[in-house]
C-alpha cells in the first residue's frame, strides 16, 4: 500500500486577516489561549485553556463574498484540568489533559494567550512552571469513554512497520495509547524469524531462551493460543539444544553474583532539577514547531488499532475501546449452521425459516385465475351473509362493524381464504363463523387513555417558567422547583408549553415577516485592516473601588492593588490580585484554614514572609490616618444598622441578629430556632409574643425547668428583652421552657430540631437532677461537683459553650460525631464556673459559626437533641412516658396490641385513643388509654412533689397544672 501525500502543517500566516486581542496580543492558528464568557455566564468558574484550530466567518456566509467579513467564530480544541474529570486532588495547577474534542465558540470569548507544551519537550519543568501562563500535558482524556491515555512523541514509536512509522512521523507530532501498550510501542521493531515480517503483539510469541519472536501461524505446528501466565514457550532449535544439554549432562545452573536491574522500556524518571536561568532556551521551547494533520497534532495508536489503517488519511483518530463483536455481545453461529437459541431445545436455521413459524396474512399473489374468480365470488357471498347478520343483530352493539366499511373484516376474510388455498381446501369452506371469531378483535383499535391534569395556576406557571430559565430542559431540576406537581405532570406540561411557545413564535414571524439579516462588519476594500476581538482579562470581575477595606477570601490579606470577585463558597466575596489571577488562570486557591476572628485580639500578630517563627514580629512604621493600605472608598458609607445579641453580646446586621417587633428582643437567628422571611426580617416576632395572638400555649410564661418563684419576685426580676431568658420554646404540654435550659439539660429533646419546637421529655429527667430546696432542674459544672440552676449560672457569669472530644475509630459506630470548624468528634454541651480556667481548651460559644453559617448551638441541637420521630406519633411518645411515670411501682403495663388499633372502648365507647389495651374483665374487648389507667391503683401526689413517695419529678405536676 502506498501512502498518499501528507498535508503540511498549517502556518501561522494562513489566516487572511490579522486578529488582535484587546490587550494588544496577536493570535494565530494553533496558538493557545484562555477562553471564557463573561463572569455571570460562566458562573464564577476559571478560564478554559484551548488551542485555536481555525477562524470562521459568520454562519451562512460562504463563497468569495465571505472574505470581506470579519471573523465571528473560532474553532477551539479544548484542554481539561484534572479537577474537571476526577475528584482526586492534584497539587500541580499547571498540569492539563489534552482531548481530541473541538467546539465552535464566539470569537469574543478569547481572553489572552498562553503556552501549552508536551512534557517531553520541556527540559526544565520547575523553571517552566515558575513563569506565568505556562502549562504542560502528558496525558489525554477522552470525554466519551471517560478514560485517560498516555501521549508520547511519534518519533519514539519504533515497534511498527517502517511505512507506518514514516506516515505517523510525517503527519502527527504525538501518538496516543494505553499505558500498558507504551513499552511495546517504544521497543525495537520485532520481526518474525521465519517470514521476517513485523510481529504485532497479539499475534506473536517470544521464545523464552533465544528471545526471538515468531508469528503464531509461522510455528510448525501453528500455535492456537499463547502460553498461560507463568509459563514460557521455546522454539524448536532451542528445545532441541536444551534436550542435548540434558542428555550430555553438561547443564550448569550457576547463580550470577551481580544483581543487575532488569531492562525496562519505560522512559527514565525525571527529576525536578534546578531552575534554568537561560530564558532563551525557555522561549525556544515555547515556539517549537508542532506538526498538525487535519488540524490535530495526535492520533490514537493503541491496543485496538490496526497498523495498516493508519496509512488511510480518512481513518478515525479518536481513542477506541474493545469491540462489541463476539460471543459476549452477539450470537456467533458455527459453520454447520446450528446454534443454541436460549435455554431450551436447539434450533436450526431451517426450522427458524419454515412457513409454519410465519403467519401468512395473504397469498393472493400466488392464486391462479380460477382461484381469483372463486375468491371474488366467495367474498360477495360472505358480504351478503354478513349484511343480513348485521340487520339481525341489535343496533346498540357498538362493537359490530358493517362488512362494507370494515378493513379488519376484509383482512380476516383474505387471511382465511389464503389459509384454505395453502392447505388444499376449497374456498367455499370459509364461513362467516370463521370470520367472526374472536381473532378479529386483534385488528380493532383499542381506545387510547387520555391523561387530563388539573389546570395549572398562574403561580405554578410562573415557577415553572423561572425554573426553565434557570435549568433549561433539565426537567428533574424543574420538578424540584415546582414542588406541587409530579414528574409526569411536569413532562406533559412541558410539551404543551413548548408547543405553545413555538406556535406563538411562528405566528409572530408570520405577522412581522422574517427577521432582518444581521449586519456583520466588513473589512475595507484594498486595505489590511486589523480585527480586534476578545474580552479583557479584568472585565466584569474587577471591583474598582470597594466601599471599605475588604479581606481576601483565600489568603485573608487586606492589602491589594486590585480586587476581584470571588467564587462561591468563600468567606468573603473578594480576592486579592494574586489570588484572583491564580483562580482565573490556574484554578488554584491557597485558602488559609485559620480564621482571624478565632484568635484572641491581644494575641494577633502579623507574620511577614522570610521572618523566623521564633523571632518577635518586626515593628511596623506608624502610618498617618490619611494614608490607607487599600484604595480609598469612593462609594457611600455603609449605614446598615447593627444589633447587639443578648446571648453573646456581639453585634451584627439585621437578618443575622433579629429584633422582635413587639418586645424588642435582640438575638442571633441561629441560636433561637427562628423562622422568618429573609426579605422582611424586621417583621419577626419571638415565640412568646407570637403566642399572645395565637394562644397555642399557656399564657403563663414560667419555665418548667427553672425553680418556682413568687409572683411578686417575678414581677421584679422577670425575663426582660435584654436577657437570653426571654427566648422560650413551647413544650408538648402547652407549657414553656427556656432555650438555654432545654439545650443544656441532656434528657430534654425537640420534636423539630430546626425550629426547636416542641420541647419533649421533661418527665424523663431523673430525680437526682431536681433541686430539693427550690425545685428546678440543675446542671453540674464540668470541672467540679458544684450544681447550678441554668438561669442562676447565667446570672453568675458562668461559661456556657460546646466542646468537641475526639472519638476512637473503634467507637465511632456507638457515638454520634459531627464536624465544626474543621474539628471532628463528639460535641458536648458544657458549663464552667467562674473559678476555672479553660484557656487551654477549645470551647465554642453559643453564637460561634462555621464556614457554612451554622452556629455551634444549632449543630448541637440538630445532631443530639432531635427526638426519635421516625416511627412514633408525638402523643404516643408522651403516653408512654406517662405510663412509666404514673405506675413506677407496678409491673410494666402490657404493650398495646396492634390488632386492637382503631377499635372502640368497651366502657366509654370512644374510638379515639393513643393506644387500645385488652380488657381484663371482658375477653375480646378493648379499653382506651384513659379507662385502662382507671382500672389501675391511682397514685397520690405528695406535698413535696413526689408521687406515692417514690421521688417522681415535680415538673410533671407543674406541667399538668398548667395544662
């Protein structure tokens, strides 16, 4: 086979007009550039790296006239970053993955130029990566089969036929192959010792003694398969020589003294080396010529490539996978024509192709003239008989169709006549009973089921259209936005909605006529006008003059000549000049894990580059108040009101700190389970004030967990809006409990941890936790045996907070762990006296938040205070707690019988009860919860708050009184 003349690599001057970017750089074909749309369209993602394949004229402009138009489009060959295709962390931000994938984009999306070179063409990688806008690649990623391939230079491929190798070198700069194939491709050419032709790896075998290669077909006798793994093969001369050595007993198995490493065909490992200071060599590597064939510098030549196909210039250059031809994917029939079809009896081609396996609907084409005449006569008779039968039948029979207008009737008549002719029967044997058999129902069309959804409201249509604008045709995401509709309803409505929009657009075009043709700019005749395209690097992502001194969301610096918009997920919306450039060009953000506000104010020091860690920080010169490190603010002064939280005594803007519009309580939203409209935070009311309107809980706001106080004392020292004790939550018995009390008493839980409603489990608090002097539940200091009521500890200035303790790997299954500010472990609610020092321990305050904006109290309540509501109702959980409270001395009551659910009480005849119990007096009958406990001994509440002298908590008695 002779090779066709190869296509020369396109020159940088093949474009007819000069193309310049807005930053003054001139771009040519095969230049590497940054490409990206505007900041809002690309959704804060970094730039993409691509190679210019060709400049294109406006769409639809062809012929000689198109030469006068400006370039409006460009075909780009994309490069991927490793983070785009895998979740594995890659420390090298200059590493790229090539791809045989191109796309036509708007020419104005080009940002600036960069340089991308193969790894083997770089002599000093460390110095290369220190220069800006420099990238390198050594692998290729195929986006269709989701796999990475190695890339080597075409000159390194030696184990292929000479004509194929010359074609590869002339056309392509690089070759793409699997990693396991690279050693075979880079080895010396392997020729068969018998026929002296090239030995491809799948069809050849190597002698284990002389290391020569043979075609498996050239061996006498031919080899049908290669030796199994762990076994070797020797050719006939080597086998004969080995037998002679064994017979002569002249075999010596000596062990060599020197242990030389095995020879490998893999490329030598590369070292980092010292940075090269010769910039001339670096600039030469940037402009090394690269061969391109049909605009691509590489092609696939791997495990699934036929070497001779490379000579064809139209051969596919894309990576390939294993073919789906063979017994694994298809049915291969042996030469004798027999094969097993399914698990049953074997079948043959003759049996499968016989007439009895085919349903013959008509054989009229094989009829003789006499048979055709007889068929027409028979058909007329059947029509007359059928018509008479139709008159006899009821007119209300909607399933009967007149023969003269029924195609199904005529089809069945022709089938019966053809069957009679093929079986040698007379056509007159076809009767009307044979035609009217149940088989004719097969030809009747079944009524189609029509789905009629309820009409969509205006709000639903608006939500649907907003979701379409955001997610386009991703209907699953649209369904999540339109929560009141099911997925089938969304799909059906999308079809009608799109058809309606297309119809409206067609009507609009009919009335307004075809849209006017776009006027594209043209070059001036007879002049070499320059075309300026692209978007500047800093367009739409630069913040010209921040309103105040910002902080970089990555490195936390406050000094920068220019500020950029930060991507989503950072602590601030600003990036300094260095971090902004690294993110946009290299997708690299060195985020500082330490937060400045987590360090005490008096211990903050500034670490300068180059200073030792143990030395004191250098003194900074005093600056005048008129000299500022950041650009002076030109915008309006920030007048957002700051509110002081009563829980942490820190101020914050409206929205993070809420203010009740009735009682003026000011508190962080993340520590009181507040639910409010983010757009109108000023309309928020606390739970106590909201209860004044709804009256869903008691009008007495006494905390069931606090000590009992007299009415006069309460009027003098009640919870005012400037105290954290104003934050209360309703209980399951329509009482109230302080937020801080319910959080720091471990036996208490919440029905809904997100809103901290309702407070459950007060009756399960053990007696040891109740104070004998003034009642009320107490909490113990974490470092000493002192006990306090929660409001008393708050008034004394004790420290309330949360501590995370690490958990061993063997105990993680038995403990609930959480992560807060990068620390993972079991979170505990702790309280310390004023006498203890906790400076060496990491204690998080109630209002301390993590990067996601959640407070420590919010995370603790969500993970450890949520009641088990998965399989039980709230009323049933309360009833079970009352069961254990009212009869502590008696035997445990029998569990509710599920068979007796939804029954009727035999005494009060009620059908509504949390549970039904078997009646001890009437077998087969049931008792409701109230009547069941009336049959048991009644407890007597003592004056000291105990029940029958057993020490049951008085909080339940207080809750019953409130109710």
